[in-house]
């Protein structure tokens, strides 16, 4: 009720101002524009106030429908035409010209878009609607040999336009490269042989490990699928075209291709390529202090040595703090171990 009284007061005040201005013009011969200035309003405001259609306006809730507004029947006709078999697979920018070619004009493109949006028709209206792919299920590793991530990358050969194919499998928990090979082509059977070697070397029991990859032909090939079933390894796949679903392998390949000694041009032959990758894997596993696992090497974490290393670091830092407390404004650096690593974590959960 308070709001209603406020609007009435505004209308009454407006009518009073209009009356005073009209009186000044009629009786005193004052120019209307000058009277408006004295009243503190513009001439255009005065003209708007005295228009018949603004008697109940007050500019608080003024809503005037345009004279050219489409009728409900016309709006329904737009939706009907857009969803007809002839035009259901076309956007408005193509529907309107097509209608004009047949001698018919219903509305402008912008009107088509606006009406379809209001009716919830801006999504795909036809068979070409893409299928929505669900995010891969979350994979969590609390120890080595639980979750593997693998992919294939191209490395340049001597002949322009030809490549060698590097197959590389990484342990998600430790970041250790547990298996790799360089071949001259992509093949599901070659990937199956590589996984067989890894499972034998790492002592993988049926149901122990999950292997995540993208949707490439070698990843989904029959030979690999059958081999994984025999080994008891659970397959997991990324969504098509979503590289971040396999982020750990993507990051590994980027690290590899940005090391200073990566060839600037190409590998002379497959033997040179394999020697180079062997050197890189040795450095990555045994020497590289990985920032994502508290600067221990992947091999140390894979073997469970990181706990002792991190504990010792924490002790050294604390002793240094006690020796010179004035040099430490806060606590020492957190050297606690990372207990869990997640791939494609659920939004409702936080990675530990």
C-alpha cells in the first residue's frame, strides 16, 4: 500500500506542475519553455505528461505496446513454419530468404530469432541434433598401479609429412612412465602387446587397474579391448574431441616436446627415435623433480620413497625456522604427501 500511495503522490505532483505551467502560459503570457525551466522539467517531459496515453503513466510502470506488434496468431505461424519439414533443418537466416524466393514474407530474421527464443525453439529442431556426451566417471588413485593414462603422439620422421608413433602409458598416482614404444603406425594389436608387457612387469592383478585413454581407433580397437578383458584391466574413455578428459597424458607429451634436447627438425629413423625416447623416459622417471608430486621423482613416488623424502624436508625446514625464527613470517612450506590423485573429478568433490 505504501508503494501505491507514493505513485499517487507523484501523479498529483505532476498534475499540479502541469496546471501551473498551463496557467502561466494562459494568464501571464509566459513562453511554455520558460515556464518548464522554472518548474524544473524539460519541455519534452511536459509534452509527454500531457499526452492522452500517458494520463496514468507517471513513468514508473509505463508500458506501451508498439502498434506493429505481432499478434499471437502471427507468432504461432512463425513457430509452425520454422518447424515444418521444409524448414526444420534451417536457421532463421536461411528460412526468411527461402520464403522470399517463394514469394512469401512472414517476418524479419530478427523477429524469427526472437519468437523462436521466447518459445524455447533456439535449440536444434531436427535430426542433426548432436548427442550429448556425459563426462567420464571420476577416477581416483591412492597408490601406484591403480589408474593408468595413455595416449599416442606423433613425432616427426625424416620424410616430410611422415611420422613415427609414440605409445606412452603413465601411472596416474606416481606420474611414472610405466611403458612406452615407438612404432611406424597406429595399431590396436601393438597397444595390446604394450599393455601385456606392463601388466606382467608391474604384477597387475585382474580388477586392480583402470586404463584411461581418448577415443582413437587404436584405443578402441578389438585387439586391445580383448586383451584388456583377459588381463582384467578396466577401460575408460574420454569424450570425443575433449582433450582435457585425458589431461595427464596431454601434459606429459607437452613436457616431452619442450625439453631443450628435443629435435628441432626430425628423427632420422625409428632407431634414433627409440633411443631418444629411452633417454627422455630415464630422465623423466629418475631425475625429473615433478612439481605436481611435491618435487620428488616419479620413480621415487612409484616405489613409495616420497614419504620419507618429504618428511625429511619438513624436518629440515622446521629446524631452519627454529634457528632463525625472524626470517619466517608464517609456517614452513607444506611438505605433506599427496594422498590421492583424481582424473576428471566430480564437481561436487574436491581433490585431496
